[in-house]
């Protein structure tokens, strides 16, 4: 039997819409090739045990972080109180120094006046 070389028949099912024909395309007629497969979660005892271990580990970690945060918060509050006390003390020291400077200036003026009188 002789071999006959033929080309496949021309079928226009692979036609794509160009930009100029896009408004004529029927959206509902286009095939949708998206298939969704829902996955089931496996609930084996080993997975459940591992999950419970992770939950316990994260809860312990959360508790330790909460304790550390509360301690840091209380330490910061204590430092703020100390800071306000130090600021108040510094203001009192500045007032005392101003008073001493004023008295020193008065004393210095009196000394200069007595020196000027003696000369």
C-alpha cells in the first residue's frame, strides 16, 4: 500500500480574538479550564500531637513574653518617676546656685567698696 502524505484538515477551533474583535467575544461561550481540587486535611494522631505541642510551645512563649513586657513596662515607669524627681532636684540646685551667685556678687561689691575706701 502506498503512503499518502496529507496535511491535517484545517479546523478553526484555535482562533483567538484580536484586540479589534474583543468586543464581539462572548464571555460565557469561552471555555473555562480552571479546575479546583479541594484538599482534605489529614487528622492523624501524630499530626494532632505535633499541633498540640506547637500550640503549647507558643502559649508558653507568649506567657514569657507577656511577663517580660510587663516587667519592662514597670521598669520604664519607675525610670520616668526617677527622671521627674531628678529634674525637680536639678531645678532646686539651679535656684540655690543663683542665690549663691547673687550673694557672692553682693559680697564682692562690698569688698571692692571697702578696698576703694581704704585707698
